C-alpha cells in the first residue's frame, strides 16, 4: 500500500483499505472524499485482484464522473487499461445501459428514445397549450422540476398529493393548481409513452422496476458488480436508494446480507441541499440500518482557513439535525477576516462587489478565476452582471473584469434567440463561420447537410472563410443545384438588405426589421403537414413527366406550352414558366386557346407532349397525361420534382469512417481498429482502408464482445503512432461521414494527431449522421443501432468494415429522406397561385389540397401581403380573378385569428419566442443606455452571456450556491444575505425547510479557501425594507467584521 497511501491521512487510509463489508465514509467539505474513492478503486484492483469490470462508481453529475475518471487515469493509480474497465457513471448513464440491454422486459423497444431537457420542455409546452389552462403562472424550468420531482417521489398519479414545491422554494397548495399540474403530468407522460421515450427521471424508475421484477437480471448484475462506490450519498432520492439496494447482494429471503455486500457510501448530511428533487439525509441512517457498515469519519479539513471553517460550523450546528464531527483545519495561518457589508440597495451592492474584486486582483495578487460570487437565486445577480458588462465597456481593456455566469435568468439563451442573433453577428462581423452556418439555415433550412459539408470543404481547401465561399457558390454548379444556389443568393440579398439599415437605426429598430424579414422566410408548412405530404401517394405519371422535362432541358430542346385561359390553367402555366426561367435559365413559348381546359407541354416541336388536365378529360395513352382536380397543384409538384432532379448530390471527396476503441470517453479511449471507405460521385464505395491497431494495454472483455476484436488479434499489429500517418493521408481534406464523429471519432483523431504527429487536425468538413437523424427525427432514438433498425439495415459484423458499410447505408437513407422533404417544401413562393387555383376549383376539402391551401395562407401572412396587386399582376385580366384574390386575402385575415388547431402549431411558438426576444431586448435597453449602445455592443453582450463556461480561463465566476457544489475558490462573495432572500420565506414554512437553506449556506461558506464576504441590502425591492439574514446572526461576532454604508 506504500504507493497508494502516499498523501493519505490515517482515516483516509482506513477507508481505502477496508475490504470485509460495507463502509460509510462521513466526509465533510474539503476532507478529500474524491481522493478516497479513486484510491479505493486502485486498491481493490492492485491489492485484491478485483477485475475492473466488477467495480461501479456512481456520481450525480457528468463533471464529477469525469473528474473521478481523470484522477484514476492521470495519477497512475492503476494501469490505463485497468482503469478503462472500471464503470464510472452518473446514475442516469448507468441506467441507460441497463435499460437498453433489457428494454423488452419492461415493454420498451430496445432503441427507445431519451428526451433531453430541450425536448422535455417542448413536450411540456405542447401539453400546456393543449390543456388551455391559465394555471401555469411560473417559468418552464420550475415546471420541469415539478414534473421531475413528482415522478421521482411518487411515480404514478394516485399519490394523493396536496402540495408541490418549486426549485425556488415556492409552495403550491391551491387545489385547482394542483389538479392542473397532475393533468399536465398525465398528458406529458402519455406523450412520452407514445414516442417510446424516457426522460431522465424515468431512467432510474424503470431500472428499479426492471430489477425488482426480473430475478435473473438482478442476480446477474449482483454477480458482475461486486464493489459499488457512491459519491454524495446524502443526495440520493428514493428511486436511487432502491436502485443501489437492488444492485447489492441479497440473501435467499430477499434481504441485504451485510457480510456479502461491498458498497461504499461517501456522505455528509450537512451538505444535503436537494430536497426539491426528493433527496433526503434520512437515507444515510437507512444505509446504516440496511448494511451495518463500518463507519469512518474524515476529520482533517484541507480547504478553508480555520476562521471560515469555525464560522461555518457555528452556523450548521443551529440545525437540530447536523453532522456531529468536528473538522480540524490544516490551514491556520494567514487568516483573513470574514466581512459582512450592509448596503443601501442592489445598485450599491453591485458596485461594492466590484470594488472587492478589484481589491483582490489589484492589491492581493488574486486572479479572477480565484474568485466566485454566489447567491441563493439568480435574480440577485442580475444587477451585478449588468454592472460588470457596463463597466467592461467603459474602462480601459486592462481594467476589465472578465467573467462567466453559470446558468442565469438573463435571457437570450435559447436556440431561437441564438439563431436570431446569428443574423446580426453575420451582418456585423462577416468572418464568423459558425454564425453564418446558423443564420443560413434559420428560420428554415436553405442548405442540406451534404451541401453544407461541401461548402466547408471548398473553404478549407482554398484557405478561405465559409462566409466567403458561399458568395462563390454559383461557380460550382457541379456540386450545387439551382435550388441551393438560389437559396444562398436569396440569403445574401437578405443580409445585404439588413446591413443597409444598420447605420440609420438602433438595435430595437434593426431587430424589428429583422423579424419582418425572417418571417418571410419561415416555412409555410407545419411539421405535421410535411410528414403528411411525405406519406401522400404520388400523383400518377408525375415522375415520367419530370424526367421528360429534365432530359429536354439538359438536351436544350425547345419547349412550348399551349393552355386554356382560366384562372387555374393560367396559374399552372405561370408556375412552370417562372421555375424554368428563374431556376433553370430556360425560356419557353406560351400559347393561349380559350377552348382548352388543360395545359399541354410540347417538347422538341414534335407531337410528343405532357398534358396536365382535369379528371374529366378522357385518358390518352399516347402522351404523358397527369389528371388531377387542381392543375396548379400538379404544376407545383412537377416543378418541385424537376428541381429535385437537378439537385442530385455529388459525393466525390466524401469518406465514411469509424474507429473501434477501448473506452467510450474521447479523452482516454484507445484505438484498436480504423476503417474508412471513399465514395464515388454517386455515393458508392470506391476505395477502402482498414487496420487493426495494438493498444498500449489489454482489451477488456466488454470491448472484445462489442467489436469482436481479441487481444490475440492485435498482439502483432502496429501501434496507433505507426498507423496514424497513412490513415490521416487517406481521410484528410475530405468530407468525413460517421456516427457521432463530431463528439467522439474526430476528437480522438484530433488528440492523437497532436500527440503522435505534433500537428493539428484541420478537417472541419463532416456529416455526422447522428446529428442529421436528430434533426429529421427529433423524437426518436438517434443511436447507431436504432437507425440501422429503423431503416431495416442488417449489419454484417461489429468490426470497422461492417460499421462503415452500415454507416454508409444509413447515410444514404438520411440524405434521401432529407432530399424528399426539401422537395416537398420547395418553391413556396408559388403557393399563393396554388391557393388561388384551389379556390377557383372549389377543391379545398381533400386533405392534400387543404394542406397546400393553408400553406398558401401562411405564406401570404408571413409576407404581409395585403392586396392582390402585390403578387398577381400577371392575372389581372382574367375574369373573376379580383374577386377570388380578395377572398384569398380575406381568408388570410381569418386565418390569423383561426381555430384551436392553428393555435397549437409552431406558429404560436414563433410568436411567443419573438415576443420573448423583444421583451429581453427591452430589458437590455433598460439596463443600458440604448442611445449609446450600438449593435456591436449588444452583440458583445449577447456573446458574453452565452459563452460556454471555461474551467481553465482566468475569469470571475457567478453562480448559484446549488451550482457551486463540489467547487472551491480562494475567495467567495455571497450576495443577497437578507431575510426572505436567503433564507427564502413563505407561509407555513417548516423547520426542515429552513434547515435545508442553512445547509445550503454552509455549502457556500465552505467553498471559500481564504477569504469570505457577505453582502446585505436594506432595500432590494421598492418600498420594502429587509433585515439581514438570520444566518449572518448565527456567526460568532469575533469571527465576523461588519461594515455598514452611510
């Protein structure tokens, strides 16, 4: 144990070396609990010959799991191949693997979907709209937490619940409101079940049900997982507690046998702060009752200075239930006073916090990353964030305070807002490729994934920006069809139009103009309508007509149209004429004959023709005859198909590739096989490479099973350092295609190129079929296995060659599906003509016609067309046309106020998100002088608040105390220390609820290593004077220095 015990104190060694039965480690803040867990894993492997696959370590966050894995890997506690075999997971990640393997046992398909937070929110919004209730007067995150906590606690709707609690501490006791929430939960769960989907709460509940009901599966996992280690055990809720209990060895009478149970729980009841998620410190006592564990108490504290630890201890002991262990600080020198500032209002508070930060960084040699600002609720920090932004824009660059805010209630954080601002970014700063990619495909996609990847590749090869290559798209007709080229040209024209107005308008006016412009480019079809169009039977002979026209245009044969002169035939001719002219640069002759009730297209001055006619016209087998009730619909469909034929993709320079690896974390995974296949122009395999690779360690049994690659097979193969140069030469400077390559394969290639070739991986052009599937099928499982099953693709084997072959087949299916949807929604500028023809023919009833008619109304509404002269000058001479067009326009007005079916759609979502954005922009104006802030200042602000947090960057951190769990900083400032703010106050508050807030305060205090500050304001809200927090009064006076503003 000499190597492993290095740096451990006596109690830590005792916890690490214990082997006989269960163990409970009581670990207060700063006592080295993660160190104990990782050293125990190493000890089990090194000194007890425990197989790594028999060890399960569970945590609550991905960050904690990653930190645990990094410590095991980085500190050479065990060999890398051994540590890769250890199962280090969050509760949810572990449950995903369990349910995926045995989904059929609980009535789920193996490839069930998992809905993330964004999708959960979308489903909840749908349910709220469908319920048409006014009861939900709180924010969506609160509602999401209510649903999740309810499901975690009760599981079904028969619990007789009498109240709900939100994350912010609000109690909901009104009977009507409770009933509305229960109805919402029921509707939400029904939608999840309909999609064969689970949310994060379901993952654990379903796992518990699976293990409870199936003895064979339960006993298998009990045999496989001999050693279980649980971090932050005080945060477990009932389902998590039951899950752990089921995983532990049990005797014949189905009770836990403490003699055969090797489980370690690391806990501290004083840090239990998630009761609203169902967490309860009682499970620590239950652990003692169930497992009769050895109890080891870690008493040596290595984080806080003694005065900070003593102050925190004084506070937490005011709880009736608290950890009785007295921690001993090892940091007793150079103690700084804990200071409590009482200020007049939140403006003065923000200014004073900034003074503290400047003092620490300019006088005390602190980095910004050494400092954190905490608060109980996000609202408290809004003034400070605005003040920091304002100050950073007004001072010299060397005096700015770089900061990041974790979470936060200040707006502009959802995808809609980011898409809108992408336009402004692209207008203001043209050389921002990511912003250009986001803008060009919003509010509807102008570029398919293949074209987008092709553009990136062209930019990469020419050494220019993506923003520059899109302006050259007309130079590459061999890669981009007429629809793609025209879409890009329209996007650039739209950007130029917005840019021309920048100098004469302020931010709000510019955004108003932008929304008007964006509205015009919204897809006029609902998502559900696109799927219905997709499933409609093909109009007979449409394909043959499209092929005939395609060949005539390619061969430059003359085309002539002869038609009747009624409204429908005139609209039909106009659609065909305009499409051929504007998209395909093809001119046609048009003749009118009053006696005709159809449209005839003559090719090459011969008698061969395509006839578009009503069903009443007799059949004619000598021509391509398309008979349908509304001729203009045929014209639209025919032109859509014709344009689609010109959009055929060119797949040269595309490579499908896959890496087989030991481990599924790109930071540590080792390659054991590489495979890649080049495609020809048609998308067929043309040349392949594959190579087995010898890893630095052994291949664990799980990987042998997954990939069908044994240790013997790679024993004499070259290592990755030798394989990589040739493999990179094969795939470099191509469009890479694969499943989840953006987050996994590409990252491993990037890592190993730096490590072995000492150069960066420059390839930015790729098609990730997982991302494409998520876009096309957002409520279905996008995993590799699920996609293969969806498209009925039977994989040849698990080796890289088989994976690459299956990937190619999936890729082509996705490309075809995307192309079909794009075809169905293209040429929407001609929808008003179709709508007019439908009215003329009185054919609005059939479902297919109804969808197109409603789409025509949406198009007119989105483009704010108020009179027929705005779009149909070409038809002003036709009888009845003015009356019909006015009727169409009138229907647009009625459509805006239309039925409930319309109000359920994404039209409402667009309106609400637009209003939310403008409301957020208004808040921005209120906090900053709009006359002095230009669009570039607004964009800097937006980009600042939407940046992803960067751990290694020198920045001040703003976050809630809940988010700060597990963090530590040299200096901590806790804002909002007023009664009613921290602790939160509300009617019928219980002692236990106050004690949880006290534990939260204790957690916040013990994040500080050297310096701790508190701020209180007398008047945070107008006409309401507040007293200091009761928690401040619980700190001994000799440990607290007070400062009161005049």
